[in-house]
C-alpha cells in the first residue's frame, strides 16, 4: 500500500504538469487577448483539479491492470497455439472496445443530429466497431507471421485515398474523424498491450517494429468502411435529403445536476457500463477458451477500478473546466472576427491537449519500457504535440476558407506514405500508432467541439462537410513530425559515422 500511495503521488504530479500547457494557453487568451476573467472561474478551477485526479487514476489503472493483462493474454494464447481462437479474441476485443467507446458514441450522435437522422448513430457505431474488430484480428495474425507493417499501412492509405475520390463529399470528413476516434481511450491501451505482448513473447520479433501498428490499422479501416457505406448504401439523393439543424443540436458539453451521491453513483455505473463489454470479452475467453484463472486477479481488479474512476473523473472534469472555457474562447474568437487569433488558438489548443493526453503518455512510456531501443520520451511527446498543433491549425484554415478536405487529406497522406518508405523501419509502426493515440479522451471532445462551432458560426460553412475533419488533421501530422524527425536523425548519425 505505501508503494501504491507513493506511485499515486508521483503520477498525480506528472498529470498536473501535463495539464499546465492547457492552463497557460487558456489564461493567456483570457488575460491578454480578451482581457477578461471567465464566468464560473471557481467551477473551471475545480474542473481542472478533477481532470488531474482522473488522469492519475487512469494511468495507474493502465500500469497496474491493463498492460500486464494484455501481455498475459498474449502469452496464454500463443502457448495454446490456436491462431483461430486468438484471432477471434482479437475481433471480440476490438469490437467490444469500440462499440462502447465514448468518443465514437459522441461523434456518431453529432453526425445523426447534424444530418437530422439521415445518418444513423447506431449504424455508424456498428460499422466502426466491426472494422476495428476485423483489423485487430488481422493485426494478431500479421504480428505472429511477421508481415511488414509499413507495407500494409502504405497499401491501406492508398486504398483510403482511392475510395475518398468516389465517396460523397458530405461524408468524407466524418469518415476520417471516425478513424481518429476509433483509436481512443478504451481501445488503445488494450490493443497496444496485446501487440507488445505478442512481440515480446516471440523471439524473432521486435517490440517497436512488430508490436506496434495495431492502432494505425484500427484507424484506417473505419475510414474505408464509412466511405464505402456512403458510396454503396446512401442513395444519390443523400445530399439533398440532409436538412441541417445545426442550431438545434443538443448542447451536451455542460455537466448538469450537481454532485449528489446518487448522481455520482449513477454516472460511475454508466462509466463502468462503457468498459463492461471489454471485461466480459476478457473473462469469457480467459475461462472458456484458455481455461485458466486470471493471473494476479487482485491487481487486474484494482486496475479496472482505477480505470473506471479515472475515466469518470476526467470526463466530469473536462465538462466542468475545459468545455465551458473552450466554448467561451471559441465564441469570443468568432465575435472578434480575427483569423490570426483563431489560428493561434487552434495551434496552441492542439499542442496543449496533446501534451496532457493520458493515452499518449501511457503508450510512449510502455514503448520505452518494453522496446529494445531507448526512447526519448520528452522529445517524442513534443514532436507529437507539435504535429497535432499544426494539424488543428491547417484544419481550422480549411474550415475558415471553406476548402475541400479531399485535396488536403490526399496531399498529406501521400506525404505520409513517402515518409514511411524512407523512415527507419523500426519506427514506422510506432509513428503511425502515435497518430491514432493523440486523438483520445482530452483532445477529441475539445477539438471536435471547436471545429463544429467554427463551421456553425462562419457564414457559408456546412457543419457536416466543414465541421468534421479536424481529428483527421490531428492524426496525420504527428506521423509526419515523428517520421520526419527519425529520418533527419538517421541521416545525421550516418554523416557522423562517415
């Protein structure tokens, strides 16, 4: 217990320091740009404190229960030597993690509301979950056989771009954002742990080269499946059928109802329900397929309890602190009608939220801990945060000027494919995974709300066509910055050797 308390204190301090960039950005805009103090300042400060507590519990839960469990499950399935059951477990895990993913539910619900029901939220969730499940199963097979992840990812993005050319323009931004949110807080830790576990257990495999790539694959398939749904299922009159109801979209960004004991317990139960399909999948396969009790069951239970508390904590904290102040800043920026400050805020909020992203911190630390190469955790986090900041900036430029997302995305993913060819092979899968990890629980709600607010309040913009897509930009640029940096480092090292 003393060791657990010591670890909690250390993680709490790290989590607070990770949130400092967001605090500085918001305080800077309020004091120097708007020259005012926001309303409900006490509630906002309390919200940030709750976020810090939530992130701390979340990271502790991953370290105590989720990552060790993923490694254990990989070893057990490899020992069983049944590729069929392992792949089936991968499908069930990917599906169950995605169908209950809060960010997927939020984006699908927004799409249904904005299109006045022309796009069904439940249908979108099932398409995304099935895609993630199928590609998780494929990822297990790929890792076991050692197939080149860089070639598979390059082929995947080429397919994405080809399909985008034929997809209805109204659905393209949503499809790319769906790829981003599919790799979120409930999904990422488990599939990352699964991949690392397989690569660690097989002697010929490299953790960096073979263990990563699951998140990247899970981001690609929803882009493909949602666009195929748009091409083959939505009829030709889809565009004219959409009756936009942007002003009637329900505002779900505020935490309503106070903190009564009953409400807290009900909300905690709701958070537990989100990860219940994951727990059910693990228990079912552990006891009926592997036919062994869960190892270190006490730590696993503690880990999942911490995970639930963490998820609940920072969702509530975000709604109390980040959403109200983010909405207030967005409103003021639109009223000011100054694109410089819109772009500046877009870059800074992308950078700041990424530095605070708990899933990103967890995955980089796990890579550093398990890989055969020492990772510079601080440099990687800065590169990823810089990439997300640039991505949100470019995405905001697209919204403000009403440009077609297809041209931007095509150019960017062509650049990604080119970099993947020249980047060190052991870093490619990791870089692609980082692009998916960045779009998690803190980044997604703030960035999505910011994009939709801009599209709803700039004359001539369409919430469906213009409001969605920021998550896609936030995902692609970290791949560019990390792989670009690795190429430069590799050339520098070769120059020194010669």
